[in-house]
C-alpha cells in the first residue's frame, strides 16, 4: 500500500509573457502515493479556489502520456524524475516525505510563457506546416499493400513517429534547439517509401523554419534524448543532418 | 402534429446507395469553392481530416480547437486500432461482414444505410493513411498486420503499436498542416466555440472564446461543421481527456438541432479501477488485451472476501478455483464479446460479491496462460507499453511471475473494471451528415450516426476518418452548391451581435454567482449521480430519482458556484464552469432518454428488461427507432421526443447471440 507524504511545493507564477514572475511556496499535507502529479496540482488548486485565490495554470489533457499537452519542469528535469514518462504519468510515490519540489514552465526562447506554467508551443505547428507531411491528396490512393515496407523499417519509422510534440527536448537543451523533434518527424517520413520523393526538400524546409523561429543549434549534448518521455533516439538527428547535407549539395 | 423525419437515405439496394448518391449529388466547381467559407470546429480525426480535405478541394476553411495544437485532440489517445474490410488475412472478411458485425454489435439500433457506407469506405481509409506515411504494424514480408477485436470473428483491425489513434491523428494533422501552410485552412487554437449563429434558419457562423485573452469573437461562414467529440465527461470520471466536453453540441441543441439517442453510452470493460476520491480520470487498458488475456473472478466467495481484505493475491488462487465467466457464458466469443456484454458481466459478478479489490469493484485480466504459451517476449512485444503503463499507475507488473502451484506458473494479473468511455448518441444527422439545422453538419463522435446502441472496438477511428475524408467532403457540396451566389457574411449582422451578447450574459451571470463551491466539486457530484442512477444498470425508479437529483445539482450550480479571478484574460475555472453547465443539461438529456426507452439494448441496460439469463432484452415492437430530442426553449423544461423509425432492408433483425 502506498503511504501518504507531506512536502513543500515551489511553483512558478507568472501573469502573462511580460510579467517577471516569481515562486509561490505551498505546504502540501498527506498526499496519497497513488495520486498522480497532476492530481496533486488539482488538490492544490482546489485548496486555492476554496480560499478564493486563482489556481495555478498548467497545460494538461489526456493524462495518460500521449497528447503531449502537459509540460512541467520538475526539480530541474522536463517531465520530472522518471525516464520514459510524461509529467501526467508520474505518481507521488516517487517522492519522499519532507521533499522540496520545484515546478517551473519550459524555459526557452521558442516557447514564451502564457501564464504560470503554460507556454506557447505554436512554433512546433509552424515547423510542421513547413514540411512535416507527405504531399498526397485525399482520394483514392493505391491499395495499401501495394507498397511493401520491411518490418524493421516500419518499426524504426514507428519509433520516430512516437514523438508527442511536448517540447521537453527544447526545454532540456542549453541551446534551446528543437532538433530532436524535427529529426523525429523527418526520420519517420524519410525512412518510408511514401516520404522519399520529398525527403531532401522536407529536411531543408523544416530546418530553416526551425532556425527562423529562434530555436538554437544542436551541439550534441544529448540532453534532449535523456529527457524525452518517448525515448526518441538522437540517431534521428544524425539522419536529419545527412539529409540536410545532401539537400545542400544539390542546391 | 408529428414531424416527419427525413433521413435522406438514397434509393436503391444497400450496396449501391452511396455510389448512386455520389453519381447524382451536386458539386461545386473550383472557382466557386474559393468563394465559399466553411467553419470546422474540432481537430480530432473527424475535424482534422475534414478540414484538410475541404481545404485541399479549394474551400476556405477556418478550423478551431481548444488545445494549443490540433495534434492534441482526444483522438490521439486511442490505443487499439482501426477496422477495415480489407480481408488481407483471407479469413472471410468483406464489406458486408463488417457492415453486418457493426449493425449487430450496435444491437440493431443503427441506421443501416450509414453503416454500409462506413464499411464501404473503410478500405479507402487504410489506403489513404498508408499513403500519408502512417506507420502501421507490418509482417516480416512487408505487408500490413492485423489483430482481432471484440464483436468480430475475423482479424480486421489495423494498428500502430498501442498508439493507433496517435498515428492516425498525426497523419490527419500533417495533411492539415500542409493545407495551413498552403493557406487554404486558417487555424484557431486555444479557442472554444460557445454558440452557433443562425441567420434565416441556416447556420452561418459561431461565437468562440479566445481562451488566452478571454475575449469573445465572431466568425462567419457558409456552413458550420461540428467535430467536437463525445460527452462522456458528463460522468466526471471517464477514459476521456480532461478537456472533452459537450458545449458545442449543447449549443447546437439549444439552437434547435435534435439530439439523438443520448442514453447510448458505452462503458468499456477494461479500465483501471477507481482508486481514491482525488482521481481525475480513468485509464483505459486497450481492448486488444482481451486477445491474449483471460478475464476471471474466484469461484469461491471466501476467496473473493480474502482478496477484498488483502489477505490473498490473485496469483494465490489456482486454476480450478477461477471462474472465467466470459468463456463460461459465451463459449463462441469468450473473452472477445462486445464491450457492453463484457462490462455487464463484470458488474454482475461484482454485484454478487465476487469483486477482487478492496472496493469489491474489480475483476482480473490474466496473462499467465498466454505467457506460458507464447513466452514473455512475445507477450511483451504485443502489450509491453500497456504493461508499463499499468505498472506506473498501480505499482504492479503484470508480466511478473508471482506464484507456482502444483507446477502451474501464475503471473500477477491486472485488475480492471468498466468505466465510461464513448458516447454513441449525439447530434442527429441525416445521411448527408447534416443536422436538423440547415448548413450545420456534425461528424465523428459528436454525431449519432453509425454505432446504434453499442460501438464495436476500433470502429470510432474508422467512423471519424470516414466522415472527414470520404463522406462530408462530398455531401457538404450538395448543400453548398445552392450557396454559390451567397456573398460572404459580415459578423456585424444583428444575429451575431445577439448570439455574442447571450454568451457574454451567461459568462457575467456565472462570474456573479459568487458562491462557495468549486467547479470540480460540483462536477464530481454530477458524476456520482450519473454513475449511480444513469450508469450501467438503470431502472425507471432510479432514473426518476436521478432526474430529481440532477435538478438539485443544477440549483446548487446556479447558487453555490464560485469562480475566482475575472472574466478578462485567461480563466480556466470559468471555462470549466461553462462546460459543467452543459454537462448538467446533457446529464438530464441522457436520463430522459433512458427513462423513455423501456427496453435494454447495447449500452443501455434497463434492469426491468432482461432475459432469465441476464441478457439485454430488446423491444423491437415499440422501440425500433432513433429517439430525437428537441429543445423546448429552456434548460429547465423537459425536451420533446421525435422518432426516426428504423428501416432495415438488408439485414434481418435478430436477437444478438454471442454464445454459439
Ligand atoms: C482512451 C481511449 C481509447 C480509444 N481507443 C480507440 C480505439 O482503439 N479504436 C477506436 O476506433 N476508437 C477508440 N476510441 C474512441 C475514439 O478515440 C474517439 O471516438 C474518436 O477519436 C473521436 O474523434 P473525434 O474527431 O470525433 O473527436 P476528438 O478527437 O475528441 O476531437 C474533438 C475536437 O474538438 C475540439 N473541441 C471540442 N469542443 C470544442 C469547442 N467547444 N470549441 C472548439 N473546439 C472544440 C477539441 O479541441 C478537439 O480538437 C478511444 C477513446 C478513448 C477515450
Ligand atoms: S522528441 Fe521527445 S521531447 Fe521532443 S517533442 Fe518529441 S516527445 Fe517531446
Ligand atoms: S496530459 Fe497528455 S501527455 Fe500529459
């Protein structure tokens, strides 16, 4: 059976992108170990609302690690202490009685704070709009089994495609680079025969969009891979770089 | 004074209806498409695929969603798979069989013609998704892999690991992104539709709240498409994402769109049981687990008592003392019976005292036999991510060897219990997916059209994409062809001003209640009443009590609600309050419909109407119709019932049988 724990919670509050922001400190008492991290914040918010105060704003939706909406920087790690899990999948049994838990938003030039812990990640959508697709019309394409794809290739594409677009890689990177995210999408599509015809153009378009939006360069620190909740591999970045160089040579 | 409901089903034999329709419908030529605007609300499978396809065809599209990106729509969470009648496994599948299974699975309460069309376009969906680069699971030979799902005896489900919804949505999202990049679709993220604007009897726009600035904004178009998902969160705890809501659907309903079959709510049999009162949502364990997992409770009541007291574990109970009740009751389908049947069977055992956790509300899902037969590696390959997810939440690893009794190895079983999952009911639409308001269309889970009283696994994804890629882009043209001479609208029209004012007044009212209760606390109370009286086992008496309690909750909401902060800027509590008000109205609608339907069918089980063996007892004499509810001008007034009679031409209506 899980034990109840009590701890100190330091939460970043910021009223809009221009506000300087500050930490609020709360004492949390008797939180059951089988409470999820976000449910713990629900408890805090319920207490705040009962006291007539405004709740802490944070992004969340599916609460099962797939939508990519939740985005907290907990004790210096994007998505907190667990590996291969998002913030919403962390349970309080991971923390100890008496802990101090610090919660901050993603901090990166590419993701301005909207309020408290909520940030603006529309830059990711813009990168996708620049080339994160196969140009195929809705209609009647050929039979799905007409394209044979060897299982290892399909599996590799699937691994790359499991990126949830959360932004933890950017938050983890000291350069604020979005390379892991971009390379995951480029790899998924460039590995598959359907995506090959546009492979080079895609790599170039998505990368230039990334630069244009103010994300930093990749200097291979591997922090992104270590913090990615879906364990997206840094080998995707190498593949992206190869495709990018090929595209450059063609120009 | 009965209204005749025209569902516009095309003439001809069932297999030719859609082809005939497409051959004769009106089209809009390319030059005119550029002059026509369409609002699509929602970016789930239905909304994203529709917006992308319509944009690509040349219409000017405005696409809205609540989340910060279209990719986060709740469709992303679907795990198991998507059905199609490809017959790649050569196991006797066909369009007709998929059609038949869906109608039968829906307990003969779906509209035949719609379901046939769904089965017919199912194969195109797979082709389309593969062309987009959706990484479906494959065999070593490079062909697509399949698995089986509840309610079917063939293997027709396509999947991408345990993340099928994610991959399909990302496919639709990338098609949508391409159109946004090309300038045909304009995206409005972190916007919430609060009302639909009707001008001269036609839907001509929406009022949406910018969730960041808190401002109300007006948008006009020639047609409005609602793709806003289901209303499961009326029960507070469900497998739905936190932002799933029925506000857009209720707005349409209040403006006169009929709401069909609200009582048909699906309760999914394999969810992680409720653990405490702080819980915010329930986690689904994919139905695909039933392919290799066996569901059981103890045979002996003393074993159940020991499990409830925590003095025994599942793995302590040997094979001969386990009751695999689904295999016992339904030998032909076993653990793969449809969801409603599996859910009720679990409730039946738990009601009799055989539940296996501390609350007595759980059954076991056990992999011991399959791990022994296939090896842990194969089992993990199939379900590894689900096992991990289960372990993170419960601290129990279902793949772990826990006991050996008389040479038989027993692994930790999972504990599961039914939970609210999907809503078959929804906004009424005709064959063209048009609601009872002209120019207002509804697609995906938010309409009622294809699943009758119960949806089969892997069929919601199919329906969302069928509607968005292959049906609506055709049928909406039949409507828009008349509209080419209608110029773009100004949002200065009095109808827009009035609609915006009504929403503003509502917001002011909510802010001014200044009571003492938080939105969530009232929402939880609503959930308790819904689950208790309008849940899995319903009775006339219970429903009446439920309706009375819902009135009290509405009163409490109206007098006790407290929203901190102001209406300016972002106010998450205010946004939740608006949704809750609509959930209360929705709850009542479910209860009215459930009370009216004096029969048991699919997800709607009235305890008064069951066979001696405890199976659902339909009443085709009196209830072979779609119940359409019409708003009567106020949330306080009971809605009026209209009936769309069901006409079956291709299928003989029978009693559902999953036993032999
Ligand atoms: C956990 C889980 C697993 C599932 N697994 C499967 C499966 O394996 N196979 C299967 O076939 N089905 C499955 N389903 C069901 C299926 O996922 C859904 O029925 C389907 O995805 C619904 O798609 P949709 O496009 O209709 O709506 P959604 O995906 O719910 O999208 C709704 C959209 O509308 C927007 N929206 C809502 N309200 C408003 C508003 N007022 N204003 C503006 N925007 C709004 C949202 O932001 C969102 O973009 C599962 C469901 C759940 C909960
Ligand atoms: S690569 Fe990983 S960390 Fe980066 S957005 Fe995708 S899932 Fe998140
Ligand atoms: S809330 Fe969806 S991934 Fe965390």
